[in-house]
C-alpha cells in the first residue's frame, strides 16, 4: 500500500504488545473516496491540518487507500458478553487502528478507521460500513462531546464510491475516522482471561495503568487501584447518560471501554417522551438495555471485568476474589452519588438532600405518566427558575396541570436553597441542554444523504449541536419533539 508524505507523529504503544493482541493488516482500498466532513476542532487538538485532511490526498488517507507515514495498522482481538451470551472471540471486524498520537493536551489518542474492510475477526462480514451508521455515529458522538460526556470522537467521514450490501438493499459506503483515548474494552481482558493467559493479562493491566490510570502504578496493589478507577469512571459515565436521557442500546462488555468513554454508537438514541422502560434498539428484543436498566448492566459488566482480573489481583485466589468483590460493590454508591449531584444541578439545587429524593423521583413519575418530553421538561424548568428568565421555550413546551402540585413543592424548595435566581438559572441551563440529536433529526440527515446525496442537512445538524445549551427561538425546529409522523420507534446497529 502507498504511504503518504503527511506525518501524523505516531507513537504506537499498543502495537508494541505481543502479536497475540492483534492482527497486522492494511485497510481495504476503496474505488472512489470523497470527503463528507472534517472536524477542525478535533484536528487542531490532535495536531493535524484540517485543510489537508479535507484535500484529495487527505481523503485517500481517511478512506484507507493510503497509509500515513508512521502508521502500523492493526485490528485488535477481544471477546465479550453480547446480550448476556458469551462470545469467546470477537475483535475489530470492520475497524483498523492506524496508530496513536499525543494530542496538544498531552493525552494519547487512537486513530481508527471504521468501515475499512474485512479483518481476521469479521466472522463472515464484509468489514464495510454503510453511510447511514457512519453519519449517525458522527452526529451523536460529537453531540455527546459538546454535552461534556466522555466519548469517542469523530475526526472525519468520507464516502467510498462503492455500495455496501445489506439485504435487501445496496447502500452507499463510508468510512469514519474515530478517535478515542484507547479502544481497550472489558472484552479485551475477558479474551485473555478465557485463554488463561495470565502473562497477557498482566501486560494489558500494566498498559492500561500507564495509559489511563498512572497513579495506580504507585498503589500497593496497582491492579486493584486500576479496577477502582475503572469502576468510578463507569459510574460517572452512566450517571451522565441517565441525566441526559441517553440510551446506549448495546451495552455488551465488548462495547465498554476501560478509559471510561462512550463508544459504539449503533442503535443508540436520546429519549423524547420519558419512560424508564424505553428501548429503541431493533435487536434488544427483551429490553435488556432499556434506559432504566443501564446502571445495573454497567455493574454487571464491571463484575465480568473484575472476574477477568482475578489472576493479577493477587496470587492467592481467595484474596483476589475478595479484592474483586470489594471493588465492584462500591459501584451502586458511586453511581448514585454522581446521579444525585447531577440531578441537583438539573433541579437548580446546591445539593440533593435525603429529603429531596422524592422530589426527583416524583417528577420522573409524573413525566412517565404524562409521556413528557425529557429534555424540554428540564429545560423549561430552568426557565421557571428565575422570574422573567424565559427564553421562549414556552411556545414549544409547558407543564400540564398534572405537574402543579410538584411545581409548588419545587418552588418552595428552591427558595430555601440559598442561591440567587441568576446563579440557579445559569447552573440549570448548563445542566439542561435544549438541543440534542433527536432521532427524527438524525434520520432526516441520513435520509437526505443516502437518498439525495445531500449532506447539507447533516452539516447543519452537526453545527447546531456544537452549542446544545444556547437556545435561539429561530432554531426552534431543532428543539421541538417529533410530530406523530416523524417518531422513530426503532434504531438499528448498521453492521
């Protein structure tokens, strides 16, 4: 494969691990790559020239036709529980890691091509990505970043000039350039645990500590300190999902990163109408990954990570099992603490005291009964936090009479909280976005691109979601809930 003269300043630590951690291979060339979008802010963070990435030569690199200098392309191996069922070998079936770079923030990042062709882990698939799922991941991952949620990012998207066959359709193909602090998954540890490869588990543990939890290296038990860090990161992450009404849709152990970032935006969705049992994924037939189940599923996933770490937690198996149990037992409290702090901000309180628990749960109960829009309810509440502090959202949403008793309780509580109205509303606006990647907006952007080769709808939506908290009534079309004929009942993986 040709090499580009453009230098990405790669420093590829994962490819320095033993060969059983990955397969070396080049991306599959595509016939006619074309640019869709380059993310200039992320390019700047990574030290890349966004204009060059959008050029013809840059597009060839982003499509996988040309390798940048210093690249050592690999597909990584892992295992995982998928909808609770054990799969002993998975891996990057349609993604190739080009290498790692150190960003301007001194953080190490993976640069990965998703949709770059078949690998040894494709399990009969073609390794390609249709255009729709690439656009969905770009939109939602960048929206999550703007909302302050730890997440993989989208550096660029390109078309491939070929069609991807997903019976009964032939769909335009695309490649996403995905960026994450690493792609090491719970399933990566599970793979080597299932292989009884203790040496690999230790190497992987040392790698993760060095890369993500460097303070753990100085602990009495570094592996335990790393596990504690992962548990805390996941508790915080899932609390942020719950506070935004985000449903991941496919919380398999191979889709949960040790770095604590959100990844694999397949059948994901943000709720419109609130209900704890809400499911969108077309493949989640039993509701395993419903909104209300996400905290307990994260806990279950972490228990599997703890089990995989037993060989490196202590040479005495009983002590190791005790260490693992202690580490995962704190997850519920860590999650609840993060959730309570976030809910306090959403409700305009300095803290959510024990006596305030019912204030939050009763609000969600009325919202579920009234089929209330999750995002607009909290945003409208933010407007009500300050007399005269409205931004025009009343035209889109107002609380029904079913909320009257609750609103009276809330007003009485915020009067006792000790914040000024200005402080309260500013805090609430920061915690309660008005613009989210609603399903019908995402689908409209995908439909225009796939059916009409029109990427303007996609680009407008990505631009708007860069500032999710700043309401402009002129953009109310992007804030409103879907009309009845726009409702998206199911989302799809796109594999």
